[in-house]
C-alpha cells in the first residue's frame, strides 16, 4: 500500500526484470535511461524502437507457422494452472 516500497515488494515477489529473465519469462530486458523511463520518455521510446526493429528483422525470416509453434512451446513450458 506504500508506493515507496514498490521495488522492495517486486523483489520479494520475484517480479524484477532480472528474475523474470532468469526464468525465461521475458525475451529481453530493455535498460531504462538514468532516472527511469518516466524521466526521459524519448530515450525510452528510442531504445524500444531499436530493440523491436532488430527483433522484427530476426523473426521475419521464419514462417508464421514456425513462430506460432515456438510461442506455443514456450507457453507450455510455463506450467499449468489447476484452478477451477
């Protein structure tokens, strides 16, 4: 309930960029500009543009069926939800 403790809460819950990357739940971590993304939205947008353009170039050599299959395999590795 205290926004000042958001980083501490994220670390406690294991939802930091580093941890999500280690678990394979994210494809890439984008470094924020000094002071955070909200301090320099233009630099943040440029960093995202560069990474997305590079990844699109990497992926466009694959057939859509292969991309979908790879995505499904990745999602299946996350486990199953047993709720009901």
